[in-house]
C-alpha cells in the first residue's frame, strides 16, 4: 500500500536528516529560499523531515491509522485511479499547507518548518468526510464520532494559530481543508453520504 511506502520513506529520510544537519537544512521548508533561490523542491521535501523522534512518531502513527483506511475506500470507489488520487491528496496537501507560511515568511530568512502534518491532516479529514461516525479519541481518551473530532480539531487549531508556539497550526488547517475539498472533487457523493450518515445517527438517537 502507498501509505506504508510513504511511512517508510518518511522514517528513512527523517532519521538520515536527524543525524546529518546539512541534509536537514537542505530539505527543510524555508519560504525565503523558495522565493529568492527558487528552491521549490522544499515545498515537498519538508514533509519527509521531522524535528525529532516524537514528531516523526506522531505523524506516522496518524498516517498509518487513517491512510490505510482512506486507501481502501479509494480503491472501492476509484479502482485504477485510487493510487494517483491518493498521491495527489498527500503531495497536494504538502504544497497547499505550505502556502500560508510562504505568504507570511517569504522574506524572513530565519523562518523554517518541517513535518508531514499538513499532508497527514488532509488524509485525516478525507477519512472524516467518508467515515463521519467512526469513533475517534480526543487526547486518546474520549471516543467521539469522527465529524465531532474534526470540529474540535479545527477549533483548537484556529485558537492556537496566533500563539507562536512553534507549531504550524495554519498548515494543519489548510491541509485539512484541502483534504476535504479534493475528496469531494473526486466524488461529490461523499458530501451527500456524509450528511446522510449523520442525519441517520441523529434520527436514531431521537427515536
């Protein structure tokens, strides 16, 4: 499966970069370098580099948890287009999630970022769109339906966006929105199914 290949590549590149500062600096996302030195490749390569082992583990765990499920649904719906669609979801999200930082920091040499969080958010929200009632854990403790988890996730990221805590919350938000948008473009029926599933669940509770 493509998810396992992406995880393997991310782990290998991240481990190599964590032990080689020159490689780390070459692959990380730096909007200044992208604009002024035309190093466009950084908008993709930053997704295969992580700040530390914990950062790497969290992203890869979430990708594994939801990426394989998204792939399965894609194969059910799109057959031969499943792999190209999934790769476009992932790599498209890496680029789109990097755009807010490019706009804000393209003339700031000191700013840099790493991690697959934007792409992972896209995969997560593609899953939420297709499986809105699947129970997910908030802080790995409280199980809630996926669509409620998504609302909490976006609320938190929006709240933290201006906190300057070293986390690219804007990348998480833009990645999530890209994941939903492109999945709808792949098959608009996902929107109808999303609301039908939620409506049926509400009706069941009321009864």
